[in-house]
C-alpha cells in the first residue's frame, strides 16, 4: 500500500525526530509513565504510529469495502447511513406486567428493539414455586413460568413490528418456543419474527456457570435450534455467541474475540456433524461483544473480529454464501466497568463505550444505566442510557460515514495486533482439542482469571486509575433512587403459576411432555413438540425436567 522508498524516508525521518525533537523533551520532562498499554494490557501502545507500522497492509485483502470480504469495514454496504443500529435496552422487571410496562415505556421513548432479562430461576430451568427459586424470583429479571407470563409481557406489542433479544441459554429452546407460540397466537407469520436468543452454552461453562445439561446434549439442543429456525423462523438469530461475559470475567480484548470465535467454531462443527449445511444455518449466527473504555482498542477489536470470522468461515468451513461469512454483532457497554462510587461518572463511561461500538460498526446496542452497579436500572437512568444512543445517532456525526477510523496508522496497526493475538488463541485451542476440551480442562477459565487477577493488583497498587475508586475520590456520594423488587411479588407469581396449572388441560400437558421426551430420547428435532408443550401451558421447569431426566445435569470436574 506504501512505496518502499517513501517508507524508508519515513523511518529515517522518525529516527531523526526521535533524536532531535523527542529526545530533549524526554530528557527534560519525561512522560506520565514508563509504559502505556491498551485497557486490558493486551497490547503495548507506542508513542507514535506512522505508515511504517502498517507497511504490510494490503487495502484489497485486509480492508476492502463495506459489505464485501473481508468485512473489516462493515458487513453492510451502507452501514449506519442506511439504517441505524437497533437501539435495545436490556429490561426485565420482577413480574411480567412490570416488564410489559417497561417495554411499552422504552418503545414510547424511541427504543427500536426489546431486550429481555430473565430471573435466575428461569435461567436455570426452575419454576417460581420451586424450592431452588426461593428468594430469587424476579430479582435479576422477569420471572417466566408459562406461556401465560409471555402473553402478559407482550400484551399490546405486535411481534411482527419489533425485534426481541432474549438473554437465555440452557433453557433457550423453551423460551424460543414460547416466543414462536406467542407469534402464532398473534397471527404473525413465523418468517416475520425477528430477534435473537443467546443460546450460548459454551460461555456458561467458561464464565457464568448458569448451565443445566452436560456439553454434548446441550450442543444437540443448539443444533436442533439451528435446523428448526433455518426452515421456520429464518429471520431470527438462533444464537448470540457471547464474548461479553468472557470480557466481564476479566479477559483481554484479544481473548474476548479469540475465545468467542473458538466457541463459534465449536457450534459450526457440531451443526455440520449433525448433518446440516453450513450455508443453511450460518447466516443466522450472531455475536455479542462488550464495549469497554479504551475507544481505539474496542474499535480495533470489532474490526479484527469481522475479518477473522470471514477468514474462518471461508478457509475452515468452505462457506460460499456471503451471509455465512458476515459477523453481525450486538454490543453492550461494560457492566464490570461501572462503579458504585460516584455513579454519575458511569454516564460518561457508557457514552464513550457506546461511541466505540458505533465507530466499530455494531448492529445493535444496549447502553447500561448508570445505577446498574447497584441494582436494576430505574426508569430515569434507562431513559438517560437510551438518550445516549439517540444523541450518538442524531447529533454526534459518528454514524454519518462508514468505518471513520480506517486508515489511522494506530487503529490499523492495533487491528492487526488484536487479530494476530486472537488467531494465536484459536490455534492454541485447536491444539488442545477444541473449545469443549479446553473448557473442560479449565484452560480457558485459568487464562481469563490470570488476567483478571493482574488487573485487580494494578488497581489496588494504584498503577491503574479508576476515577472515583482509587483516585479523585469524594467523602460521600449523594443518596440515589434505586430500583427495588417488591418481596410480595414472589408470592403473587407463585399464586399465578398455580392458577395457570389449575386451569390447563392436564391430559394435554402430559401428552405434550411425553412427545418432548420421545424427541429428546431419539433423533427428532425437539422444537416442534416443545412448542406444542408451551401452548398447552406446560411450565419451564416441567419441560426442562424432561431434558434433565434424559440428559442428566452437568457436574464440573466430575
């Protein structure tokens, strides 16, 4: 991309600058610190970047144009000039009716997509009345026991007009079945349903530990979802392969995309092994990444991830459909970067993180509320978080041109570095027998924990400044209006569940659950009988218990 004579002249000029201009200044004043690194310490940041730092860059092969391979500059030809990213705000308030109120509020305030948070019992496949659910009902999200709860959540919300993301993993087939059943009840053609289920069990084994079944049957449930959705709900993303939680656990940016794409490889291989054609299911794969504070590192990460995934799908899997090679992703601002101290500072952090996501070409975005380090966000903080996206979209100019940081010597060099580090991580995972094996042996978890430990040591030693935490502190923070969950909601939810069970046709429920069990025990896709089971008002736990009986429960290290 650059003439060799020009590069030689630049290198010579830089050496002269080092000696004559920089040297005396350093001798007299020095710099703020001896070493500068990216946010997670993954890459060293040089003092200055020139064309010599990207001398091997080939525009056609490494960058290209938006909507064309290698997709470094974006997966669509017009990107945010044609259509803004989907503005989602993660929401799930104690009860189904409260969640419906929050969804209606967000739509009224201009949110263009819904993002559904589930409480811990639902995520673990338990009903609200289960002993394991006591004290947790509605605490971390909405409690969903039966289709009746879904009917309340989406009352007055036409599913052919909204896109819904659901953060659900181990019981994902059940919640997807409920969404499809809701669409059927509203008379919406299944091809019109749009949204995403997280459905990423690998990162549960790595970072969150909200798993139910062992890896092999869990992968079977995921590949069943791929196959069913390709035919029945082609506009619904069947998985959101999540680097978000890997980063929240403490990984570097390169580890985030390296381990996440390695998870993606595992899912693609499982689907192909199940007899599916890569170009049939791969267009419905999506990804979920974090956005932390270092704008340039995050932009480089997103660009590197797109380029690397296109290469993987082309070279490793022989994908021919361009959509199979396009890494489409949702971004959430960094929950682990929010501080309980001086929580107003979190508004600034979220703004910069959202900017990085937009500059990096995200397809959808959730901006955290400033109070999420303490509780579920209040209505006021959710509105501020949504307004952050809207100001970015309509006032900042960040969405007016595609990939605006392309060509920056620093960003291009950093993109190459992050990609190379991520590729090395994937190669190491391959050498260890793939992601399932690397996770089962604890290799992935240990690598992430090592980084998290080092970072915490830096914070405690004052080597890494967290504003308001270990520097620029104040004696007292003002009292805040914090969202709380009514403790009586749990009893009301349990009563509601019992009412639904009392009114349903028990014979129909039993027959539907037997059909689910037969599919799980055999080779039939589990989605069709699961949809019929939720339509009969079988509960989340009743269906998950059928799978527990057939598949068993995962015991790490056993």
